[in-house]
C-alpha cells in the first residue's frame, strides 16, 4: 500500500485480497467527513474491485468506476449532494 502526498488516494497494488477490506475501511474512516473525492487504485483485478465495492457499500457513498481512459481505480465521493 502506498500513500500519495497531496492526494486522497489509496494504492492497493501489492496488497493481498485478504488484507484489502480492512485497509479500505481504515482509509475511508480516515477521510470520513473530509468532503473530498477519494481514489482507490485497484488495478484491473475484478476480485479487488469487488472487495472494495463491498466495503464501500457499508458507507452509502457515491462510487464511480475510474474514468474512460483508466478503469483501474474507483472514485469515491465523501459528501452527499
């Protein structure tokens, strides 16, 4: 897991599927109420994306699949519109 300076992103490359859920919970909790967009970098692993989406469901947040050029991350909106 690597943190990026100045960005609210979590890179899950190199993290096992077994550890991913706990790490995502910690990341979201650390940025709860921050009113920022979070990026969770999953790579293209369908299983990792599924684990991350399962965790994010607990928080009832807006979740989006990367962008048209890069689907290897999940964007999370931490504010409600």
